[in-house]
């Protein structure tokens, strides 16, 4: 379990994926916020203190990459992101991969891979450890 209830914004247009990710993340003690598209993610980000984003690469209103960049422009701080995608080719085109604060997990997702990526982002960029 985590010491502090870090807040994770999970954005995916597939409700099943959102709920599955929520269950996995909450079992580790994190607080979650769910969004079905980039616009909803921006609204949540504006009203809640989010530590890490989990974003689907392919959202209905914008790409996960675009949503992350818009969110990051809202506040001048490090905001790590774990991108999820079923399309490895689209993952390779992410501008975000040039950033050390981003990681990509390809579908089918495993809870171990998602948690490992999420907790690496928290250690490095939220806690400032290694």
C-alpha cells in the first residue's frame, strides 16, 4: 500500500478499461478520477490535484498526447503520464516519448505492468526518488 493517497487521473473511452484500471490502482491505495475523453480529463485536472495521468493514446476528441500537453500547459509543474494503447505503431509516434516523464504500456494490459509503470513515475517525479 502507498503511504500517501496519490491521485491518479485515468482517461480511456472504453468504460471496461477505465473500471479495470480503477480497480487495479485503487487496490494499491491510490485515489482515482475517471474521464472518458480529453475534454473531461482537462475538467478534472482543473478541479483536482492530480499526481499522475493514465491516458489512452486514442481518445474520441483528441489524442492522449494532445490531452497531456494541454493539461501540462495548465500548470507549471511536472506531471508524469502513463499512456496506454492497443496500437504499438501509434505509441511510437507519441511526442511524449521524448519526455522522461512519460511511459507507454501496450494492450492487452497487465496489472503488473501498469502498476510498475505508475509507481516508477511516482517514485521519480512525484517523490523525487531515483
